[in-house]
């Protein structure tokens, strides 16, 4: 009898509780649908009613925080983002939203620290870095100062085939009609320093001026002729609206090869990005560069370089993203009869990056390139065409708050219809990254 009475008493409570959970889940689904179409007013109204049932749900609190932020309820947003921080400390997207919320609450020192914390992560895309720099310029403007930060890398490098391929990510060295040396490996120490200063000169969503100086040094153990000293200065003007960002970049660069000055360049590069949604972005960039080779023997390499790139970037999770890039390149010589200057090139590449934990992150890169030269070679009896591929994998580990260890392996392969230009190589890079 007691069992029957116990069952009669508990059954309504169980059914009521189940019905309540169903109602909460239905309301949650309804709110998420509103959130995804950017109807933040509706999503916030629902989220704020059911949040007590979802306090331990990181995704729910992030949705609540974004909805509260977009509707001007910044205190509620901050509380929600702080709960996400406790539940999922590796969530970079949440850390960025916290920084924005601090800014709106005029907690400028907290905003600056939070933005810098995201900026120090090596796995965030370059365009996100630019957006963070713009926010930091506004923070420091309020504090009556400009924002400056620096990154320094110190690396050990092993290169299996120094005589072939590029000196760095930006320049290919033209070794003449035929490669002059056989395959040879070497080790090197390289230093990369990047200094950025940005100052806001407009009102909300206005203009900012950015100055950037890059220094790259590479010292081979044996093959001194391939030592590199590279210096660039790239001032730019940025303009940002809610969904749009435009940047006009002027580039001035000097590259020394061995112990002699090798190349000077000047470039102009407009860049435009558009946010389709909170997680999908298009980026387009055009670059015109004029190359001046300073050694008399290289004058015929002087050329105009044209480059057009379109990228589609997808934020997969708050700690990972993927990006696909399509690039068309053309280069035209100023004078002379060299057959290895004028070319057209097509590239397709992809990047995937993931900050797995608060300590470890990784980046994967793959690229295919097709380069067709314009001039006929009487030596080979044809016009040169190259098919090339690159694959790279990198892992980084946080040692201290602003100090990272990174390890990267890269494999390059080129297949040319002129066999002398076919090669393959791999490089291994290990070093430290320090942000100031």
C-alpha cells in the first residue's frame, strides 16, 4: 500500500518535471534559431527566461552573452561570458567577446588585457589580428595613447635543399637559366621581428593608421651566399564599418642576399573584407609591386608583379578555423630577353588551425601551384611550365603567458617540363615566439 501511495505522489512530480525540461529545450531551440538569423532581440528575450536551467551549458551562455551584447545589456553579457570562461577556458571566441564587452563597459584596462591575450595566440588568422588591432587602437585612444606591440621569433632551421626554392615566404630567388649547384642541405639560425603601431583617428567604426616594420635575418652555417637580411616598412590606412573592413597598404622593402644588397621593392596593396555572418568572411586583396634588382648582373630581372587573392574564411568553433585561398599572379619584365621572368601563376591553398587546449595548438597548410612562363626557351626547345605543391604542419605550445615554443615541418615539390628545374625539399623549423 505504501508503495502505491509513494508512486501516486511522485508520478505527477516526475511528469511535471519532464514537461518542464521539454519546454525549456523547445524554447532553447527557438532562441537558437533567432540567434542564427541575428534576431538578437528575440533570442535574448527567450534566453533570459530560461538561463537558470542552463547555467552549466557553455554554448548556451555564449549565445546568451552575444544576444545580450547585441541588445546593449552589457552587464548580463559579461556575466554570461565569464561563465563560459570558467566552463571552457580554451574558447578564444569567448575571450574576444569578453574583451569587446569590457570595452563597451568602459573597463579599458581589462579590455586591453583581454584583447592582447587573444592577439598573442599564433593560431588566429591575420584578418582577425587586424580587427583586434583596431579595437586596441580605440582602447588606447581613450587612454590617450597609441597601441604598440611586437613579436620576435628565434628559430633553428634545417633545409634539405638550400639551392632550390624560396628564401622565405615572400621571395623566390632567381638562380639563372639553369640552377648553378646540386642539391645541398644546411642548417641556419633565423630571427623574425614584427613591430606594429596603430592609432585610431576617427569616431566609432572610423579610420585608423597602422605602421608595421618587419625584420628577417637568416644565417646559414656553411652556405653564406644564401644568408638573408630583409627589412620592410608597410604603413597603411584602415577603415571599418560593421560588416566591412578596408585597408590600403604601402610597402617598401629591402632584401640583401649574402653580403650584398640584392633587391628593392615598392608596392601598393588594397585589401577588403566582408563578414557574411558571425562565422563566415570573404577577403579580397590586390597587390602591385615593382621590383628593382640592385646588382648590375641582375638588371634584366627588374619586373612588375601583380597579385590578386580571394579568401573564404570559416570559423568552425570558438577555437578553430579553416580558410581557402585562390590567387592569381603575373610578373612582367621591364626589359631584356631573359626567358625566366615573365610568367602567370595560379594558386589554391587551404589552412586549418585549432587551439586544442589552453597550452597546445596546431596549424595545417596545403597548396597547389601552376606556373606558366611566357617566353620560349631555345635551349630546351619549349616554354617552361611548373606544377608545384606544398604541405606543412606546425604545432605550438605555451611555455609562459607570452612565450611559445613552435615546431614546423614543410615539404615542397616542383615538377617542371624542363627537368633541370624539378626539385623537392623539406625544411624543419623549431624555435621560440615571444610577444611584447
